[in-house]
């Protein structure tokens, strides 16, 4: 697998650290080391990023890890691992970050579901944009909320035939479960930069 050229955009260290620890838990150190080597990141073997919010991990390197998952484990298993990483990122790092800290409060959970979705997703977009070099916006439509990513670290530098930003899908699924108080909501990725689109768009259906 060829190395993806550096992007000059960065994720915070702890997001990547959670991703690597989640993968290590599932596939063991040897499995993760194989993924890192396949992603042209041998320097990261036994050298995970520190647990802080410093923006130091290039989008291209994160994308290479996701690409290596697909290459080594196949589409279905690679997807499952990436979704699991996304869920872990929200649960461990983003749940109590800034404006998301109030989603577990009784006052927030007492709001109508559609109102919670708008407030919660807007807060997640702000946190993602403030804590990293992602650019995320939310737009409300009649049947769904459009969660749009203009700089996506999951598919950066890749070329795919269908949307495959599964880490972002997992992050949204976990976030929505907590925002909605346990409801399972449908999330569909409609477009991806890796397919030639300008943005990666996720539709979160309200019902």
C-alpha cells in the first residue's frame, strides 16, 4: 500500500490514541502492528500518540490506518472495526467535551427528540471543528439532519466506489444513542470526498 501524501491538517493525539487502543483490544498488538506497517507507519509501532488534545496526527496517516483495515480484514470486518473505533472515540473522548457535557442532564433528555438531535449534533459539530482541523456543519431538512464534513480525516487521499467513512459513522451512531436517550436512529452516508464529492455528507433521519 502506497503512503498517502501528508495533508497538513491534524487530529488531536487522544482521538488517535483511543483508535489504536481500541484496535489493539480487538486484534492484539501483533495485529495492530501489522496494520501500522501496512499503513506505512512503522514509527507508530509501540509509540502511540500521548493522551492530550494537541493537534499532531496528520489526516493522511489516520486515513492510511482506515485503508489498511479494509485491505487486511476485508470490507465487512474492516467496517465493523472502524465503526467500533468511532463509537469508542465518542464514549471516551467527546462525550463530556465542552457543549456536549450536558447531553446526559435530565433537562436535556426532557426535550423533544427532534430538538435534542439538533442541539446535540450541532454541539458535536462545534466540538469536532474546535478540537481538530475538521470543518463540520449541520443543516436541518424536513426528514433528516445533514451532518457535513468538509475535511474528513477518514477518507483523506483515498479513492473509493462508495462512501466508507466508517469511523465517522460509528462516532455518529454512539453520539446519537446518547443524545436520544437510547434510541436507534438511521444514519446514511450519502457522499464522500473519496468518491470525488466536495464533502462527506451523513443524513441522520429524525424518526
